[in-house]
């Protein structure tokens, strides 16, 4: 079968549009004498990926007119110290939302830290209350990457009702919440959802029947052409750093999809970088705006 005229899902362009809407809203808040959104981030250690993600979040805050605070700790910080800082931020009326950048060192329980965050300031959408409300279709802070994926599908008016959506990966950050979003009685949603993971059998067969594939495994170029049916929509969440002599940084971001061979079979596909990534940060910013305006929780 001949190649399809696939369309690139441009996350940078959609994120730029949403940023403009947020900037306009911040200007309105200023004109009305209301509070400017304030996002805080806790960063532990010096992991390259985490440093980059947090720097991007701080820079985006500046771009949007938000206030931002960065709290840094070394790798040997104790769990108790971190929990004390979380409690301090919970009680700081000037902080609208905050995040604790993951992953954390092995001696710290990420789940304990997440559960200590006030769910009304949990703009990452990881707290059990936000996750539970998401599963019930109630207002909540949605996890940023799944929310960004939903926004891309909506922007490109991609049909989801009655479609078979296969999600590769069952993480608490992407796989599980995006599965809940895709099966909700809403748009985008109303999908028949299959969640595949490292223990799934017949994985290739399941993918090849999917109308929509959301790849969130963290396994570079895992999805090959023989796993994708003609006309499928492919959303690539993967962002693995691989060594590269072709870039100044010495690495390149690589997705979970073998783009060159998969794209010609698709109707729509996200690139890496420039697809889901920009939407993750802008979704976090939207959550922070909602927190500042008290639009989810009073």
C-alpha cells in the first residue's frame, strides 16, 4: 500500500497559542488588581534531564508573567527535610501551586512526598485526590502530559469516539491517567482503551489493530512500522536522551516511535522533539493559573 500524506501534530504551535491565551489572562488579572500566579519548584540533585525540565518551567513562568521560585537541595537531603519544605509551601498563601521534580533519590519515597502535597496546590496532578477525581470525571488538576495530549487531539479535531486506543506504558504519570482521559464520556474520549506494558503478550497484534497509539514506554524507537495500521494516529510521549555527535549538547532526544518508517503509515503523528513536550509544560502552567484563580478548588 502506498504511503499516506500524514500530518505532523505541531505541539510547539499549539503550545504557543495556549501561551498567548494565558498571557492575556494574566494581563487581565493584573488590570483587575488580582493575584499573579506563583509556581514553586523543588529540585533535588543535579540530574541533567531534571535540570533542563525545571529550567524550562522557570523560563516559561517568566514568559507568561507568572512568579516562580526554585528551591534546590543536594542529593543527600533527608526525606524529613523535604517533607518540612512541602508543609511550608502548603501553608504559604503566596504560593498557588508547586511541584517536586521527579525522580527523587532512592532514599526518599516519592509517593510519601506526593501525598504530603496539598492537593489544592498539586499542579502536577499526582496526588491521590486529583487522580481519584480524574477517574470519576470530576474537576481536578489533570496530570500535565495527558492533559497536553488531550489538547492536541482536540486542536486537530481528531475523532476519538468509538476508536480503539492502545496505550503503551502504565506509569502513574502518563499511562494510567491518559487511559482514564481517553475512556471518559467526553471529547476527546469515548475510546475503547487497551493499556499495554512490559508483561503484555501479543503486543504487536494489539498495536496493529489500534486507531490511536499513545507510546509512553521510555524505550527509544520501540514502535516499528509493522506495529501500526494504515491511517492510525500516533502520539509519541518518549523523550530518551541518546548520545549524538551531531548536536552541540552531545545528545539527541529520541521518541518511542521509529518516526521515519512509521510516519508514512499514519494520518497524524507527533514528532520528538516538538510534539507532546511543549504541551506538558503549558498544561502545567494552565493548572497553575487555575490554582491562582481558585477555579478547581476554592
